[in-house]
C-alpha cells in the first residue's frame, strides 16, 4: 500500500552515490576501516588517525555501505556521526558512500533504506566478480527504482527507527559497563587477592596470610587446580549436512562460533539454525544444560557465552558444565581472564585449536568454596541485569526488523507503528 505523496524514482535522483568530497592527499584525518563497522549495527565502532592517500571520503550524515562479499551479506552498513561539523574522514575503498540530497531525502532515512531487506537484495544480486571478491555494481544501485515518501514522512520513519536503535545502543552501553564492573570485582578478589575477609576487610591489605605455590604466592587455604576441576569439559559435533531432516528452525538450539562472532551478548539461547532429535542422536553433539559456559576452541579461540537454556554446539567448542558449588559466573570469568593462557596451549598448523584434554589441564588458582559462593552472591544481581538488558535488546531488534520493511514499503502507517514502538519502549524503560 502507498500513501499520498509517495513517488517512484531512481535512487540516483534522490541520493548522491560516492559524492565528490574534498580531502587533500597527505592530510591527517579519521580513517574508518571495514573492521570498524560491525554487522547490523548503526554506529561506527572505532577509527584511527591516518594520512589520507586514497579511499572513500565522507562526512557526518553519510551512510557507509560495504560493497564486497561477504561484508555486504553480513550487514556491514553504518551511519556516520563521529565527526565534527565540516570534518571530512576517509575509509576503505570497499565502502559505497550514500548521501542524502538536501530538501529531497533525510540522511537517517537513507541509512534505514540501505539496511532494508529490499534494498539489500538488490545490492547483493548486483554483485559481480570472481568468487570471494564479488562487488556491488554502483550503476545498478543508481538506477534502482524505489518508492520514496515525502520528506516529512521520511523524517518520521527515520526518527521512529532511530528511537529503537537508541535504546538498543543504551542497553549495550549499560551492559558494557556492567561487564567491566563484574571483571573488576573478579580481578580484585581473585587476582589482587583483595576479597573481603571475615571482618569485611580487603584480605591482602589487611595482612591476610599467604603460602607459596607453583603459581606464586596465594592466600592460605587456596590451592592450585585446573579448569577441569571447575566442571565437566564437553565437546560438540555437527550432524551430517547431507541429511536435511537433521536441521530445522524450531528444534534443539545448536550453536557455532559464527553465532557468537558478532554477538555482544553474555547469554546465548540459540544459533542461526537448530538441529532435530535425529540430528542430535546421529552426531557427537551433546545436550548441554542451562548455565553451561561455552568456549570456542578454534577459529578463533575464546568466544565465551553462558547457555540461557539447554543447547548443543558444533565441534568448535569445548564447553564447561560447572560443578554446582562453583557456578556459571565464576567459570565464565576464569575462562575470560585466562583466554591468552589457554590460547598459548593450543596446537595446529592450519589454525590453532585447544583440545578438551589440554583445556582441562590449564592451571588456575582455586579459592575456598566459601569465597566462591560469596563472590557468586555478590555478582548475581549484575548477571541478572545483563540478562534482562539482553532480552530487551533482542525484543527491540525483532521489532525494528519487523517494522523496517513495512515502513519502507508503506505497508504500515507511521502513526500505527509509533503507537507500537511507544508501548514497547515504555515497557523497557
């Protein structure tokens, strides 16, 4: 359905594609590489200051669209808002720069247009080139016909979707702060040995007793142990890809390292595809209980997440099912803190991998059980807040992804979408 004032037009007539932007060679400027753009994330994650020699040039309000495979398919598209007024930055030659035409298009609307399924499908289908190096054809994009709403309607659509993204970004920032706090507490207790003693005073600073160990001086009553002492270390598996009946969309959650590669979440519910009961029975995948700590053991080593429910994994994980008196939080932080040590014990020529047997043997300092239990109590509320925020983020992403194509096609009226978003944001505030 289209509304009054919507018109069909070529993209090139309403959006500048790779517009001329002045930046002299040799100028020091902000540089955004492809790795600085996260998948399906509006904000640019980071940048460096570098001397401009070549590359795409852009300013605030522009949209950066990855034009090369697999970056485009994986959702690398960002809205530029990291610059000062009139500041010019540059980046990868593999970005297409989209700029709103003044008085015709809204800059944020252009961004949401660029991440809409219909636009992405056109871009992906236009790709040509050798396998693995395919690129979007800018001329195909330029001549693509879109249905454009009036400018004020564009602004309302963009503002609505931006409100959802703002809340997603706020929750992500909150969780980043909470994670940093959890890591700080872990380090203070178990690395600096300043856990509270029986009088609530920092153990080391208040003269707590230490004994020698092969890992250095440790608090009296603590001992050198291994990761294998924290829980059962379990591998995973992949059902035969030749059997379609082994895979489904609503079955047993099955996690691969790729599922965690761009996730900021601490907790994981499921991956991009599930497996069936038959797939589980006929593979080395194992059903892992809620609270299992997943640790990717290869390509790369060190993605970590806590299972929010029963899950299975492929062979790219060595997961730890924590002993009941140890708990998920302590195991999660131990693996995170010892990631470099674990990686140093990996082997392999094509890519490094840590075996289950080797992971079990990684040495750690094991506190008294009463200290671990007090730690778990101290950080339980942090974990709960992080989990709640992640649930909100997932709900908001689902809402945004549902509304986006409907708003862009005129299938849903903005006023109706505004009511839906308002209710959702009120619930999450």
